[in-house]
């Protein structure tokens, strides 16, 4: 025999209350009515207080409203929980699976939500969240490559992942550039780049095209200081076609006579360029420079206030500043000459240049077959 308690539906309660009303109208007392209905007097009065005056249809409708109310309360609670969870994730975009996995763990730990809800809010599948990462295992297959990247970045603190990829391939690593980029970011080796302000300008002269080696030499100056605050003036000369730094001076002061003497030494070794491109600084508009250029080569000035017109040497100066001057402190002029000279040698012979097919400038110049053939009427580029 079952000992489970019988529960009455609202419709049964309303029907029994109607039967009790008829019995009371016939003269029966409450005790007799309760015995007939098989309930206690407390239950009778509770039913009377809760369902008195209701019909069976009204009681059924009341029960449905109670169920709907409970459902709405549950949905509202879930919505408020999701709202709180989204506020927890409002600190940044979840662009990668690593950040999404961390967001799921944070929601579970902070808000005590289920794994299913946390994965849904973070936009990550539960299988991806539960899958162990290769980097978290003891036998990480990329551990050696991680170590190589850290050592390489320590030796080249201002280089990016693209040069790391080409050096890795050159050293025998079988890996594509996307994996190098991912591991580079995982190690936190990204080099922040300054955004350059866009400028507009127009030139009053036709800029010559560097169609072959020794066609255009670009010359420019930049400044630094030693530990005693004494100035260091640096002159750089770049072949615009091969991107080689073919010469340069590092002195306290560089006069026009000193510059023309250095250019004369370069011409004796490499031959005279077709055009010498520079700004209109005092060294280049001097009588000494005008006399030397008149017998050796042409001189093309960029428009005043438009350094981007001399973009090749400006780019070289930016790399020299970023990769050498900013990370070294010079205690003497001789120290600056040695360090800057070593950096220029590495730039020419070891630093892979993206615009040269990731070849060093000296290697590209050695392989280059571009020539300029000039006759009395025209200049023709051959390859």
C-alpha cells in the first residue's frame, strides 16, 4: 500500500468546495462535511481562503498564471545574470581563443555560472574550452622554437617577426610565417610602432628615378649626443636602388669641405652617381658643394619642409635611430664611430630588407643586373 500523500488539483479543490457548500446548505456541519470529503478542518478552511468564490475554470487559469509567473522570474534571473556576465567581459574584445578561454574561466570563478552559459557568452565551444593546449603540456613541441625566438629577439630587439621568419628559415626551421607570428605574440615580442603623421606637399622639380645601382645617392644628416652632452653629427649616404649605406661620417661637426672630400673618396671607389639627392641644408647649398657637383654629378634638392621626398635615406635614418642610437649610450666620439660603423656593416651585409626580397643590401647589389646605358639621345634601362 502506497504511503504517498495525495495532492489535489485546483479543479478538484473547487469541485469539493462546491460539494461542501451544498452539504452545508442541507444542514450538515463543517465536521461532517470534512469527514465526507476526507480532509481535515484546517485543510477545508485553507481551501476556502485560497479558492473561495472561484470556479473550476478560474482555478485552472490561476494555476497557469502561477506557472507563467515562475517561468518569467527564472528568465529574468537568467537575463540579469547574463547582463552581469557581459559587464565582466566589457574590458576588451575577445578576438582570440586564448582570451575567450580566459573569459570563460573568469565567469565561472567570479559569477558561479555554469560552463555551458559561460562558453555561450564568451563565444567559445565547450569542446574548445576543455581541449588542453599544446603549450600547457609538459612536452611542448614548439618549446625549442620559443627558445630560439627569445634568443633571436634579444639579439635584435627592434626587429619584427617577418625578419625572424626569414632568419629562421635560413637556419633550417621548417615553419611558415603565420606560426612565427603566433609564437612571436605569445612571447610578447611585438615591437610598438609609432604612427607617423600624414603630410601633403608638392615638389617643384621632377624627382629622378633610381632605376639602377649608382643612379641616385641620397644624403642626409641626423644628430645625437654623448654622455657628456656633446653633439654627434651623423651623415648617411644611401644608394636608392640597392638600399646600401655606401658611406657616411660620424663627427662633432661636418662642414661642406669635409662632406665633399668624403664624397670624392666614394666616387674614386664606386664611380660618380647620376644624381645626388638632398635637402637644401647649409652643407648642400654652399659654394664648396656647388663647385664639386659641377664637375662630378647632378644635384637634386627636395622641396623645403618635405623630408618624405627623400624617403629612402629618411627610412634608413629611422632604422638607425630606432635600432642603434636609441639603445646605445656613447661615452666618446670614438665609441659612437665604432658602434655606428658596426651597425651600418650589419645593415649592409646581414639585415634582410623586405623590399629586396628579404636579401641584405650588399647581397642584392652583388646579384643586381640593372644597368643604365646612355647615348647621345636617350637613356635605356636594361636587365
